[in-house]
């Protein structure tokens, strides 16, 4: 596990994904980083790159770290409904 001297122990995170065709439609996740893992083989980066581009991640000369989160809450909004839901 990677951690620097300046890395806080209780890291909060939020992630929002917007719909391509309508930025009012989105989902947001709020939670805490529970684990930071080195990704020396870039397997996590490759999985994301293949999903989005169809090819492995192209910058092989840089170190990468994966942050795993526990979701505390999620929120979504679309034309039909607004939901703000605690995750258990």
C-alpha cells in the first residue's frame, strides 16, 4: 500500500458522472477512501482504458495508484426523478 507522510488517514471523496447528451442527468457518489494500492502492472489503468478507448493505457512510464472507496451516499438526477440515498 502506498502512503506518503502527508496523506491524511480519513480521505473523503466525491465522484460525479454526467450524461453525455444532458448534463442535468448525473449520478454522484460520496464516500471515503479505504485503500490505496500501487498498480505497478497498470492493470487497473488498462481496464479503464480498454473500457473507454478499446486499447491499453498508453503512458507506461508513470507510476499509478488505485484508490478504493466505500460509498456512504449516492445521488442521481434525471428528468423524471431526484434521489438522494444513503448507502448501507
